[in-house]
C-alpha cells in the first residue's frame, strides 16, 4: 500500500467541494473488464466497429451480441470496496459530485446518490430512430432484433457511442462541479476518451488538487498533484479510513 500522506488527508478534510471522476478501472475489481487493458473489452473488438452508430447500423446483430454479453457480466457483478468507499466519501464532505464514464451502474448499487453518467448506461434501451425508451425484454436469443413499437425503429442500448453527443445535463453539471472543486479524484481511467478526459486537466487548470488513482500511468499522470499507483479497491477505502481518523482527532 503506498503511504498516503497526512498532508493530502488534511487537504481532503478541509475541502469544501470534492469531485470524483471514475472509469472502467473502478469496476475491474468487480470482474468487469476494462476497455484498454491488454485483456480488455476492445482487445477482441475494434471500438469504432461496435460502439458507434455506424458500427450498429452496419452490423446490428454483432453489436447486440457484444452488448448482451457485457450485460450478462454486469448483471452478475457486484460493487467492490472502491465503489463503497466513493459512496461513503459523499457523506464525509460538504459538496460532492460523482461523474462516471462507466455504464454498469455499480456506483448506484453501492449507494451513491447522484451519479452523472457521461456515457449512458448498459441497463436501459431506447429506439435509435425516435429515441423512445424501450422497456420490453430484449431476448435476442432468436437473433431477431427488437423493434420500436411506436415507429418500428431499431432498439439500441442506452450507452453513448463514439461520435455521439454526451447527455447535455450530465456534461454540464460535470463541468460546473469541476470548475469549482477543491479536490478532484481521477480514478480508474486511462484519460483517453473526450470530452470526459478533459475534466482532470480542467480541474488542475482551475486550481484544484488533483489525485490520480490508477496502478498504471496515464497521459494525465505527470500533471497530478498526487499519484496513487494502487487499485481503487484498496486506495479508496484507505483514504476513507485515514480521513475519518483525521476528522475524529480534530473534532
Ligand atoms: C463526443 C460507452 C461530440 C459505450 C464509451 C475531442 C473532443 C471531443 C470528442 C473527441 C475528441 N477527440 C476525439 C473525439 C471523439 C471520441 C474520443 O474521445 N475518441 C478517443 C478514443 C480519442 N469521443 C467521442 O466520440 C464522444 N462524443 O465527443 O461527441 C463529438 C461528436 C462527433 C465528433 C466529434 C465530437 C463519445 C465518447 C463516449 C464513447 N463511449 N463507452 C460502451 O461502453 O460500449 S467510451 C469507453 O471508454 C467507456 O465509456 C470507458 O469508460 C471510456 C473510457 O475508458 P476508461 O474508462 O478510461 O477505461 P480504459 O480501459 O481506457 O482504462 C481503464 C484504466 O483503469 C486504465 O488506465 C487502467 O490502468 C486502470 N485500472 C485497471 N484496473 C484498475 C485500474 N484503476 C484503478 N483500479 C483498478 N483496479
Ligand atoms: Zn421508435
């Protein structure tokens, strides 16, 4: 376990406004593969091929198969100590904002109240043509693609694909919180996908103390005020433990 400095814990204890940005690495310890790690989701597939409107229109069956496969994995996965620690951090600071690139909704399962999902979620579906939410079961076992009961359009997973705009409110609230935060955590993300990846840079520019928690280096690492090269499932609970200890000692 890397020594987490008491000076950082003091900064966190005195922070009024804390933002956490998470990526696929936070769910890795829940058994959900990341995107860009060697054995990651993209390893076997090309993202442009699958996670894009063009990919879906050119091969809807393959894209559906990929998402159904991932849904099954998400369905069987549970939040890990990193998710729970992030949910607990929300209760320990005055103003807290959780922004995620993940589509698995494990933060919500771990008790996080407000979660800005920049890339949508893999649980829900909607019509690609009219946008209407689709609540029907997507069996897909018989390989027939579900169709919208309203307009007959193709049903798609409610994730944000490459080339698609991020949900207006999620990105607006995320940028607003990043503008004003004292401490910004970038946890489990390779900081590769924009505009989400611009948030840690923006936080740093706005004068926040930026902590990166990631066993590997990323394009952002050199700019972090603190780099904790640990899995989030270990680092986050340790930070919570030290923060509570500090608060108790300084009541
Ligand atoms: C858009 C949902 C406007 C689908 C995903 C500049 C500005 C704006 C856009 C662009 C730009 N440059 C390029 C673009 C286009 C593109 C983009 O950024 N491309 C990249 C590849 C260069 N962006 C877009 O298209 C976005 N739309 O900007 O709209 C627009 C419109 C048209 C034209 C231009 C602009 C939409 C992006 C959303 C794509 N959807 N997912 C699905 O899930 O199938 S992205 C996908 O990548 C996931 O959401 C994922 O979360 C995200 C980011 O990846 P990470 O989460 O970081 O995961 P990764 O595997 O990469 O890294 C995991 C990390 O965890 C690693 O560093 C690893 O070391 C670490 N780790 C591992 N284990 C642990 C750990 N860390 C901690 N603990 C552990 N145990
Ligand atoms: Zn429709």
